[in-house]
C-alpha cells in the first residue's frame, strides 16, 4: 500500500503524524468521500461521505487553492460533522491540502496529529513539499483507472445507441452499488477504495452487449431459446473485452483489475446456482458481482422502458426480498432496502430525460 509506505516515511521524519487520509470529490452529487487512509488506531471516518457544500471551511480551501493548517481542532470547523468526528478521534491539529488536476478539483489530503500546534512554521515546508508530491501520487494512481473507465464508458455509450440502457440508468445503478457496498463493508472487510472501485466499475457490467448481434439485442418481444443463449454470452464477452483493455493499459496486475472483469462475468449468476454463464452459487460468486446484480435488477425494475412501465419502488423491493437467498444475495438486498431513502434521492437526482 503506497499510502502506508509514505506514512512510514513521514513518521520517521515527523513522528507526530498519526493519520494521512485521501478524500475524493464527486461533482455530480457534490459529495466528498473517504477513499484511502493510513492511521495509527481506528479510522475515525470509515466509509464516510458528505456534501462538500455543507462545509464552508473546506469550500474556502478549494476556493483559495492553498493548504490550511488548524493547530487546535477544538476551535475550528464546528459546523461540519467530519470535523467533530476528527476531534472525537483524539486529533488535535491538522494540515489539509486540496488536490487539483488540470484545474479540476479532485479532493483533499489530510495529515492529522494528536497534539495541538503540531504543524508549526518549522515543519510547514516539509508538509507543503510532501503534500504536493503525495497529491501527484494520488493523481497518478487515479488517472489511469479513470482513463480506462472513461474509455469503456465511451464504448458503453455507443452500445446504448443500440440497446435501451441509458446514461441515467448507469449512474443510478452505480450509486445503488455504492450504497450496498458501503453498508456491507464492515462485515466483508471492504476498504473505502474497494467501495469506490465497485462504484466506478458497476456501469461496465453490460459492456459485452456491444458484441451481441443487432437482431438479438434489439429484438422486440421475447427471445427464443437459441437467441437467449447468444444473449447470455455478453457476460463472457464483457470479461474478454475488459481483459483486453486492462492488458492494453498495462493494468493487468493492479489491485482492482480482477473486480472489473468479475462484475461483467458474474453479475447474472444466482445464489442457488440457476444463473449464468457458469451456474456459480453462493459465495463462489464474487461479492462485487452480487452487489452489482442487485443494483442492476432494482433499477431495471423501477425504470420505464419502451416495452414496460416502471415498477413502484414497493413492488421492486418486494420482488428482491421474495427472491433473496435464491436469486439474490440476502445481505445485498437487505442493504439496499435499509437505505431506501438514499435510493429515492438517487432516483430523483438521476431521473430519466428524453435524451437518456
């Protein structure tokens, strides 16, 4: 873990730094999300997200594009929940650096100490230099996977012109996937980075449909048995497409490369073994695919399409619950149901429009 390596070096020079964290910004929802951390003791902000607009002090950092030093957290930022959590974690002072790439705000780097007045004038040059170097590491670490996702989503956009899935559908099901993953994270040992990558990769689940012939993909009405067998191959073809792209981007051995392919290959498998393409069952189905499978079906049910009306949320939830344990993972269904209010906010934020 690169961040942990950096933290070990920082501790060798500045032993008082007990936490380094990265938070990423999602402009579409004005959300700041924890992404990675290296901490001495428990992480005070696991799986945390909040609107950036709710923190005037952080907005000021973004506007000024300059780092901020707080040498007594008891006296600063009491309007923000995250600041209260930091104080509650026993941190007395902090150094915060905004991260930008080509003028685009990406997020923040946080350095925290338990002592007050830790970030004095004698150490600021060190943190200014280290912070900018670490920001470059974060940018580099995000740039290639994001470029890959952008490439695949561009191809997916071309597929949408042949199929009925819309950009809004992909946004919604990605956000539903993150809701489920965040709820399950403590039980399944997922990190903030795992949750974020599930969110990033979820929209690629049906990329294999670009390899399905138009006469099957665009057929109005029910597919016959032979046609359905061809349609089912989109899972295998999707994994193959992703594997080729990972190879071309030299990302085969990155930490989350397998997750991307697993989502494409396994998202139609069922807990009882009656799914496809391989008939995997239970926990043999990768967790990311089980999460995305529930998110995808829920949004498909609650979305209007040319061949069907949208189901009410209550009916869609009833369907998921009725099939939990057989078709769907029980924990994934329960996580989505638990956060119904968040689900409905996402539906409103990414509502369908005539252009998709």
